[in-house]
C-alpha cells in the first residue's frame, strides 16, 4: 500500500476541489466534487452558487486530508 500525504491531498483540493480525492484513489468522489464545483460556478452567475461553492471547497479539503490520514493509519480510526 502506498502511503498518501494528507498535506498534499489537502493542498491539491485547495487548488482544485476533488483533486485531493483523486490523489487518494477516490475517483468517483473526486469527479463528483469537480462536477459540484462546476455546477456551483454556473449557479454563481445567478447569485445562488456562492455558498454551495464555498461549502464544497472546504468539504473537499477536509475530506481529502482525513481520508489520506485514515488510509495511512487505519487502526487509528476515531
């Protein structure tokens, strides 16, 4: 098993939400975040996507970091 760096996963999701999930091997979740961000970006044109965009962005960063830590140390699951 290749260990994933939680910091790298979080930084990747900071720049492109969903990229950290793809780095962690969660391709479906990663592409789901990317699709959600694209939809939120489109909705920003009519002023209702800003909150969703922020929520998805922060969620992607936290999730990427958490999953990488869990994958590296599965016996430490809280």
